């Protein structure tokens, strides 16, 4: 392996896209402000100068048209990367995504291939309110036909997006604004990591045990992984050993990693920045519940997520609805003292 | 259509108020966001300070707001954009509660839940949204409601030239034309959709031409001038009130500050803003008032002082106001 240097997650993504564009002429990028601006969250910084406007294409504010165009171009053999500026904007173009991009392969009996990467910014915690702070990967994981990839750090970000670009299927790639390492938004420094110079891939469906533990399993993705790690460090001082699992991809999902960990700890906390109802936390809890013939739990499953409210603007309100480090620690402590109902 | 002396004076004072408000916000927004108070290594922290998050200011775009709102009554509806302050001020939204909302305080318009892009004032029929193009359909709805209720009220949708390429624009124009709704669509062409200029986003020169495609009247206002906006808007609003249906107006205006505060504007040619400021619409209107004997030096000084005091007052009010209790975050999902 060649010498590694530290990159922010944004730099890792831009580097990866650039390397794939050099290798494969069919890769091109469409999106709003991805050209001269380099992407609002710097995911395409420097690429316009290297590849020109024919391959780094600024679009009008016409998501239905250009995301639908990505589907059409992919069907013709190109490998488009398209950026949806904020995941919250999916509303204006969701038909093209979930009814076409997601379903054409299936409806054609596998005859149509759509190698599209749809990358988008997620996450809140910086006062951007209800229409610019959501995560929503649960929603995209719910509808069949889209792979769902969510890196928590620069190393994973590069490997996962290269994997995504080389995948012949539609991949939704979600990068959290609060871990991109931008010079204008506070971020968790653990997201900036050493990143190998050469291209590499990380397979989908492989979670990572970021921290080993024996007392409680914390499952998370994206920025929440970093909060979970901070909570685990805090809990270790109280002799509570938390195991932190970074799922990395929701579709495909590494169920075995979760099961293996819960078999060891007997306690499951799913910490999520997406809405808690009908989403990721429920899915992981259900997967464990389905395996209680072989898994033993020492405590009821706990779920942390945004509690069925739009993200409020005011700082104290926003802070209270998005799971924080202290909420994770409190939940874990509670689980150590939980009791289960007696079996019938 | 010529503005009366009262209307001229109102437009001038309101533009001054808007400009003072926006330029004050540009400074206040930066509080707490710069080193050394922030995470080490960062140049700026968007989450910090009394006004967190994004901030989109309308300095330079005042004529669009006042030229249109000069014709509007309290019962007429305005739906605005992510850059809403000038519309809200011109529509008569209470400045203190609006500022409290932008500061995230419990006595803000939305109890702190909406913030700067999501200002709601049902009493003054004002709302806005952070989603590009989202203003047009609800304006059609307000117009539809007025028509159903047999009132001569109108609705105005403001949006940018970038939004004219979004599906909701096209659907709304057709629907309004088909149902002959009393709605006026006002496009603020400030040339930029964040970093992408109109030439690189829009296949035709003028969005006013798009009106023909929907069978409605279209007017291009090519100068960032309150009186020209007033004339075009007056005609359109009169048409709507008389049952003559929708109009599309595009106003060429100037965005003096960045797309958002903190925007380095690398995509903008050097010196462009300085050049645009030479045609500042506020002194231009002031000169028109002077030439009509409606404004003198002493009067102007007094107006400006009154406005500075008022703006200082509302910002102080917002700072002094309390934050909401965290448990309030769970309230108001449903009425």
C-alpha cells in the first residue's frame, strides 16, 4: 500500500470520482453548482478544471429532468454520477428515482442495467431547519431497487464511492454535511482519516466493528457513528464496554454483523439521526426480534432517533430532537439496569 | 400607472428599512461564527452564534418587494422564497416577531421552529419556503380560495429565475391560466442560482416570454427600479382583481450579497457587485422623490435615523427574547 495522507471526507469523495473518471470515460457528473463551485459540499471540488464542462455538467434547477436523464444515459451505456444537492429535495424528483431508476431493472427481468450513482447531502445539527436537515436514507432503503450507502469517514467514503461507480446498479450515496470536513461547518474530526492514494473498493453489505465491547451493541451510520464512539469512551470510564457497529450500507445490509454482536452483548441500541418511526431503527430491532429463538437479550431493544417531528430551527429545540452523545450514554446505562418480562 | 406621493414615500422608506435590516443581519449573522470562538482549523462555523444555519439576504432586490406590495392589501396573499425578508417587510409582517423567529426565540412567528426560510404570518397572509419553486402552487391555491369565496383578493408568488426551470413553475402557470386564477407570478431575475448564471441555466433570454406558452400575459421589467416594478405589478394585480387571470412578470434585479452569507462568490466576476451598486435603486428613488419635492435633506436624515432606531430595537428585542423550552419541540406537529 502506498503512503497514506489524511483527507477530509469531501476530499476523499472528490479524489475518488476524479480517479474513476480518469479510468472510465463513460463516467460523468451532473448536478447543481458542481462545476466552478465544486459542489455546495465540495464533493466535486477541482473536477471541472480537470475534466471540463462536457463531463462536469452544471444543471438548471430541474431535478426531475436531470435525474431522469441520468437514468436514460445509463440505459445507453454511460455511468452517470448525479448529485441531489440536499436529500430533502428528493420530493421534486422522486418519481424518476423510485419508480424508474429503482424499478426498471426488475420490470425488465434484468435486461436493463442502470449504473447510476445518486449522491446527496444529509444531516442536520447546524440550524438549517425542517427542509434542509433530514437524513431520509430509511425511506430510500424502504423502496426496492436502490442500493443505500452511507460512509462515516474519509477512508470508507472513497472505497464505497468507487464501489458504487463500478456497480452496474443504481446506488444512493449519502454524505453527512457534518462529517465532510468542510472549513465552514463544525465536524467530528474522526471523519478525517488516512486515505490511500490509489483507488480501492469496499464491498457493500459489510459492516465494520469500529470499537469492540461486551456489554451493549450500538448500531449506527454516518455522523452517529462518531457520537456513538464518544459515548463508548465515556461509558468505558464507568466500566460499561460498548461495541460500536458502523453499518456502512443499508442495502445490502450486513445482518450477520448485528446478530454476531448482539449474541455477544445481549443488548441492542440503534442510534439514528433519521426519524425513529418506520425506519432504520425499527428494521434492525425487527431483525433481532425475528431471531430470538437463537439470540438471548438481557434488555429490551432501545431505539434513538428523531421523534416524529420535523427538525426545528431553534438551537435548543434542534439539539433536543437529534440524538446526542449524552442520549446514547444515558440509553446504554439504562439498558444495563433493564429487566425483561418473564417468559410464559 | 404612476404611484401617488404616498406610495412613492412608502416605497422609499420601505426600501430603506429593508436595506438597513439586511445589512444589519449581515453583521449579526457573523457573530459567534468566526475564529477564535469556533472549532480549531475552521474559517467559519455555520452552526454557531445567535443566528445559526443559512442566511439569504436580499440587499439590492428591494424594488421587487416594494413595487409589488405597494398594491397589496392585508387580505392579499404573498408566498416567498428562501430569501424572504424584503417580501415579509413589504407585506407588513411584524418586524419584531419576524426577527425573534430568525433568532429562534419562543415569541417568534413560528415559536422558533421555522427560522429564516420558513416565516409564516397567517394574519398578513405571508409564507415562504426553502424549496425552490415551491411558492407557485400555494399562491395558486390562495387565488383559488379567493375566487371560490367570491372575493377580489389576489395572490402573488415570488421566485427566482432559477425556479423558472423547475417543474412546479410550469405546472402552476398552466393551472392558473386554465382556471383563470387571480395570481401574479413575479420572477426575481438576479442572474444567479447560487453559482450558475441565467445564461447557463435557461434556454431562452427572458422568462416573460414563457407567459405566451401558457396563454397568459407576460411583462419584462428590465431595470431594477421600484417605479417600473410598480407599473408592471399594478397592471397585473388590477387584471387579477377584475377576473382577468394570471400574469407573469420577470424583474431584472441585483443581488448585492452572496447567495448565502459566507458565500465566497468565486463564480462572480471581480468588481461586479461594486458596479451594480452604482445603480443602487434606493438613492435613485430618493432622487425621484426630491425632484418631485417630496423629500428634502432634513427629512431624509430623519427617515434614516428613524429606521436605524427601529431596526436596532427589533434586533435588541430578538436578543432579549427567551428561547423555547426543549419539550416544545414535540408540539405542533398536528394542530
